C-alpha cells in the first residue's frame, strides 16, 4: 500500500521541466535503469495530463564519450500502454546543447525499451532499485553514475 501511494504521489508531483531543459540542481532524480554503459534517472517532478498520461523528464548519463548527459521529455499513458518522446537534448561537458527530434505520436510500449522501464516503474509500481535513494541535483547524479556503472561491471 505504501509503495502504491508513493507512485501516486510521484505521478502528481510538481510540474516537470520545460521541454527540453537542462537538468536542475534543485530537482531530485530516481534511478530507473543502469547497465555497463549508461545510467538513467527519472526526474521526480512529473505532471499528470487531463488524458491520464504522465509527462516527465529522463536524465541519461553515459559512462564516457562526447555527450555528458541527455535530457528527454517523455509521456507515458498507463491505460493505453503507449509512450512518446516529446523532445530531447544532448549536453556536452562544456554545456553545449544539441536538440534531438521527438516522435510525432505515441506508440505502443515495446519490451526492452525506456517505455518498458517506465511502465514497470510507474504503471506497475515496481521499483527496480528499492534501496536507492533519490539524488538531489545534476552534479550528484553525474557523480553517482560512475559508481553505478562500475558496480554493474563488477557483477
């Protein structure tokens, strides 16, 4: 019951970042996915639309490369099991922003995709990392990423 209430509160939280925006130091991020090359965090600021869909930002941090992080604005509709990338922007380590196109319409959630991860996390209420805590701010999420990826490599 407590977990269901947490996710309901998560879905009705204060408004999300404007699309696409820089990750903010006053936002909190929850780990939703990590592998040996990337970590993904959901911004705890989400907004429920009148149609029941949820709009939120995803912070994706690669282990290395020219992109320091990516912010992706997504919508997820648990009733129709569809999701849509509204917009995205890659940020280099010097802060340069490169916008990425979004998708024209919502599509069915496919297994193994970001939409699938969000479906399990938000719609089904399954926290893939129940012991992890929300991380406050972009810099803390960037720092934590290297530890998370290293732990995945050592499994």
